[in-house]
């Protein structure tokens, strides 16, 4: 086995195409033209957090149920913070370590500290989202070396707290990203010179950070588009992508064997508004007869009693998705809807009415698609996932929406992140026989490892 696996975390494939054609990414342009391209397919709706776990475990979201940063526990009826440590032993990298494979793992998204027996691992050095609260490594002395040589993450693992409104803010933000990219590249090159790794997996979270914070500098259709740059072609995203292109060029020249470069879940303008949909769900529940606990008054506002009254509630997934879970008798702590026909009728009516909502800006449908995650006919309801998810149509900002049934709903929002995820992932390889033309995200890493020599 001989695999170099580079993750450009949440890098956007369409933007990569644009920059390759423009000559900004000479290494990637040549690598893509001379190698093979594989389209990555994702579970509908769950292509944000879950895709990291799909990749790392080789399981899909219905198996590992890690779909958001806050997970629903039907035993308690509460949301709990995601803990990647719970599935650490299920990861493909852990299985490789048990077989004695020598690995170098650096900042793989949502991969916890594995305490490798064979190789070296860096966790939460320059991530987009931290798995733990601080940098940790195997071996332990590598942590001290990184701190002394390269310093801490300038964002302390929370790039979303960095204000990026003006061009000046963008310059400061981008300079931090460029320093992080250089530091990580230097460390990787040092490590590759020290040992003959069988698997080297390196992730750059900087494309993820830049996409969330700086998309409005790039996309003219964004509601907060900022054309106040000296050169709109040289915006923060372009600078970060260019630096990464230079960096992975150096790393790939150090590797003699299979190379795979993954752009997982791209970016688009963040025009969604899940707070508006929570109002829509509340209105729907007040109108439909299914499962209503009529012993409680509508005027009650406490969270616990409100949930007893509600036939369903929203679950956090991402800015791209609105997710709903029904309160089912015998499954959920506050169950009011009976499983079977009543649940089926409720969910089908909910889908019909939410899909009927139109944005007041152009009368566009606010959702592109939906998916039922509960197989009502087979009564496959005992899971911790949402029952139904709706994928936002992110063409324009949605401050108001309406339908004949639910009326007009107004909820202005200015999202903290100007860019959000989209499912346009690709993997580029230097050998034609490694991957097919299309592959599911949870099958990708297994097949790369199996076919890399």
C-alpha cells in the first residue's frame, strides 16, 4: 500500500475549475488533466458533518447516525454535543493501525485522536471545526515541537468568530490562512523526509474557513457581495486556493506512488433561513389535527410543555437543510403522534405544505428537494435521525415566504457565514484504475486504500 491522500476541505469544485482555466492553479490544472476525475455522491441532505464520518468510517449516516454537531437522543428527548471519540475505533485509520500500517495523519476532519501504535497523528492544529479543545498529537513530543516551531492556530479553532466585512478584514483573515498553509506544508515535508509512510493523509481546512467567511467577496449573486477590492480576481478565496496549489505541488513531488486529492462538499451562497421555517412548522402544527395534545393550552411557552404540545420539532443539521422529527408515541419522550397511519398522514401533509412555500423574492420554491428518513410502511421508526429533511434552494436570500395554507412568514436573517455547503465533491487521482467515475463518500477511502500500490 502506498497512498498520499490530500483533502481540500470543503473546497468548491466549480471555483477550482474557474481558477484552473484562469491559470491560478497550475499544479491542480495539470494533475486533473493528466489523471482521472471521480464524482463523489452523498446522502441527500446529510452532506456536511456526516460526510466526514462517512469517509472516516466507511459507513453511511444511517449506520453511524452522526449527522450534526448536536445529536438527538430519543431516550432523554435532549440534544447532546457530537462526540467523535465514540466511533474512534470504527474508523478506517484505526483499522489500518491495528494491521501495522505506518501512517501520517494531519488534521483529518472530525477524526479524533487515535493514539496510533504505528505512525504519527496531528489533531486540531489548524482545523475548521475542532474535534477536541486543543492541539493533540501522537507522539506527545510532536505537540511541543509544533507549538515551539509554528505557534498556535491564530483563530483558536473558531474562525467563525473572526469578523470579515471589509476588504481590510479580508486581507488580515487571508494572511492568517496563508501562514497556516505554509506551516502545515513545512511540517508535512519534514515528516515525509523522516519515514517511508504507507498512508499519508493531510487535510487543509483553510478552504473551508475561507468559504464560510469570504464567499461574499467571490459571488456576485450573494446578498452581501463586496466588490470593494482593488482586484476582484484576487479576493481572499483566490489567494487561499493559490497558496494551497503551491503547497500540494511540493508535497506530491515528495511522493512516489498513488495520489488522491479530494475536494469534499463545496460552497455556495448562504441564502437559507431555518429560523423562518421554525415559524412555518409551528403554524403547521397549530393547524393540523394529527396527534394534537389538546389538554395543553397554546399559551404555554415553557420548552418542556411546548414539546408535549407539538407534533414535531426541528433538529439542527446545517444551514443547507431544514430537518423535522415527529413526536411519536413509544419512540420519543413526548410522543403524541401514533406510529403507522397517523404518522404517515402527518409527514405526507407536512411535506406537501412545506414544499408549497414560495420565497417572496421572485416566488421561487424555497426547497429543492426532500427525503423521508423514516420508512413508514415498514415501521422503521426507531432511530435518532430526523424523520424528513428539506434541502434549501439557495438562489436568493429568503427573508419572507408564504403559501395559501401557512400564510405569509417574515423573518429577516443575516447569517454569520456568507458561504454554506453544497454537495459537489470530486476526487482526482494520478492512476486510472484506482476509482470508478462515481463513488459514494463512504466507499471512497476504502477503495483508495484497496487499490493503491
